[in-house]
C-alpha cells in the first residue's frame, strides 16, 4: 500500500511539474489591435491581458497548486487574444474593400 501511494504521489508531482512547465511556455497576450479602428476589440484584448495577469498572480499566490486549470485558462486566454486579432484583420479587409463613396 505504501508503495502504491508513493507511485501515485510521484506521478501527481510529475504531472504538476509538467503543467507548470507548459504554463511557462504560453506567450502572454498583448493588445495589438488599433483602438481607433476597432475600439471594442482592443478593449476586449486589454481585458484578456488583465485576466492573464490575474491568473499568473493566482498561480504565484497558490504556489502553482491549481491542478493545471490555471495553466489551461492561460492557454485559452492566449487563443482568445489571437482570435480577436484575426477578427480585426478580417474587419480591416472588409473595410478596405468597400468602394469609396
């Protein structure tokens, strides 16, 4: 029984370390949308940056003991940031294609 507990504990520790290593590899989001062209999208990006930072603070405050969920949240925030950038790019293409009036 002790051997089993030791193996489970070792595997859990390794999983946590892997999750922390992956979390470190997530590029932090940043605002890269023109506020004058797409104010709402830029504001959304700003909120994503703030949320990402708060998750990082929570990870530090809890010594990384959040079961990998915080790291996953950071990954999703980075993906959302990229999707907003892509949305702004599409909007820019449509605005540029409209004939002058």
